[in-house]
């Protein structure tokens, strides 16, 4: 999948790159308390990352790779 922005009440929270829809749904389910930490009653949605969000994700991926991490091991970055 392409990098995906997770939104809480339409505000960007993080950018992740799940392997597939099942992976995305598992992340949303398991990360719910993290995602909603500041807004417990918030609504979680997602969309493709914007160019600005994608640039932040790529920068974080580059840092991850600089220490020897692989693409497959990198999941996402908070916004």
C-alpha cells in the first residue's frame, strides 16, 4: 500500500505504510488508545498521504535506513 495518513477528527495524526488493508485495519484496532490519547471520543479515518505528509514520511524512512533498517521494517511516523 501507499503511505496513508491516519486522521483524528479530520486532523492528521500519523503517516503509516501498511502492507495491505488487513494490516491497516489491525493497526487501527491495536493503536486506538495511542491514536485517541488526546481525544478519547475522536473519530478515526484515513486517506492517502499528501505531498507534505509524504515528505515527512520519506525523511523518517531515510533516517531509518541510515542506521541500517530495511523498508519492510519501517511502518510510520507521528505528525
